[in-house]
C-alpha cells in the first residue's frame, strides 16, 4: 500500500518517470559504493538520473526499500558467480567456495553486509543465495537444527569478517602518516609491555597479531567453522 500512497495517480498531471528500475538501482549502488548509506538520498539519486525526486517514488516507497533493492541488485551478481562455480563431490568444499565468493563481494562493498538478508520479501536474490548455501548441508548427515546453525555460522563468519575489514581506516592511515603495519605495530608494542602474568594469551599471540593478514585471518575462521561442520556431520 505504501507504493500506491506515494506514487502519483493518473489524475495528478504527472507523467511516469523516463528512467527504469534498472537505472535507479544502478545509480543507487554507485552512490552507496562512493560513500555508503548516508550518501544515498532521493535528491542525490534524482540528480544522477536527471529527474525530479518524486520520480523515484514510481519505483520504491522509501529509502529503506531502496537500500534493500540495491542490496538485492548486487547480490544478483554474486548469485550468478556462485551458480557458475564448478561443483565437487565434497559439499563442504563447495560451501567454502560459495562463502569466499560472498566474502569478496562484501569486502568490495562494505555497506552490503548491513543489508544482506535484511528483508527477504524484497531480497529474492539474497534468499536464493541463502538457499544455495543451505542445499550443501542437505548433502550432509545433519538434522534441520544443525543445518540451520551451520549456515548461520558460515554467514556470520563471512559477513562479520567482511564488514569488520571494510571499516574505514583511522585518519592517520588514510592520510598516509603511517601505514597499516606501523599502525598495528603500535598496538603490538603496547601489548608486549603488558604484564605477562595478567595477559598470558595476549603475550602468546602478539607476534602473530603484529602485521597479520586480515584475509588469511578470515579464511582461518571459515576453515575452523567448516572443520567443525565436517566433524559434526561425520563427512
């Protein structure tokens, strides 16, 4: 009903917008890629499209729907990449390949993780991708609850890791005052100076933390999750 309330009726003297849903979503994604959700306003989008703000209401009722549809627009591409992956005899290896593909997409677009699977009534592609992940667990000896938890764990590792890595770096890293390794090195040095009796774990891992590779850290977390799934299913 919100769509009907916001769209101009035939007796109101307005012509339908000349652009399409495809162009609306393409430009919305471009704005999101440039500066995240705060940059996506109907005014900015209308300027990109060369029309009035009211014309956007032909396609979406509000910004929240626009965000969901823009997310699903991108996930459609991710889904196509996943569907093109070669299958194997090992469902866990296939699940890993799908997870890495989704991770790469969210890492490229940090805003994407906040809206993935937020509204599956609108996000048909997201639901289909979730189904693709889940179907791999149907090839394993698990019950329904275990399958649900397995896919939730994989999605959590993928989305959480990608969003965390996609956060804007500190200002001093952005402006080039220090590089990433120097920035991490400061924390590492602080950790080394802590009391080892009070922080034995931190002292144990500080050399690994210093200069670590974030993508390698994600892959390790994913492999740990999948190893647990393999053990649980007896695969």
